[in-house]
C-alpha cells in the first residue's frame, strides 16, 4: 500500500485491522437479489461504510468521490446479474462512484473491482484495484 493510499484511507476513517459487521448488508442485499460472496464480505468487513469525498487530479483520470456501501445499490441486482452472466462472474455490490453518476462498484469472486454502468470496466484485482480507484487511474473497459 502506497503512502498516498494510506493517507486517503486514513482520511476516510480506515485504520489497520478495521472490522465492521457485514451481516446486515448481506441479508439486505441477498433479499434484493444480489449474490454476496466471501471476497466481498471480507472487503466490506474492512472498508465498508467508508466515504471518500476527495476529488482533484489523478494519474490517468480525475479522482472522484466514492463510497463503499452496498445498500446504495438496492434495485440494481438485475444489472449485476446480466453483466455477471455475460462475463461469467458473480458481481457483489460494494458501493458507488461519484454519487452514482460515475457508476456502481462491484467486486467479483476473484477480487477484481469493477465500475458498472452502460459498460463494464475494471480497476484490476485487489489490493491494486483500491489504489487504482483512489488515486485516479482510468479503469480498463471490459465490455462496451
């Protein structure tokens, strides 16, 4: 983890060893039709509930605010299911980018972080994906 990512995470309230209960998220999201896998549960256990309000210049795109709260995605399970079927992946909801204007964030069972909108793009696999998202790297389009 780079010092800059540690700073960004710390500004959002993250500390090493942070753990939050994910059972309510799992229950609510599964009731809404999402599939919740262990990778997403582990990720949200550490980063769930964090809000990153920063913006500004990034590396290959502007930094945008984002939030790790799967409940922001209630009603989006059909989009996750359809894209997941097309890509043979199980997308679990983890949050949204730029208050939803920049897309919704999903994590597959292999630890790859995606932004899903009219297209699907990847920030890569964890832990590098978190760095790419937070520091302003352009996600790579998977399906247009």
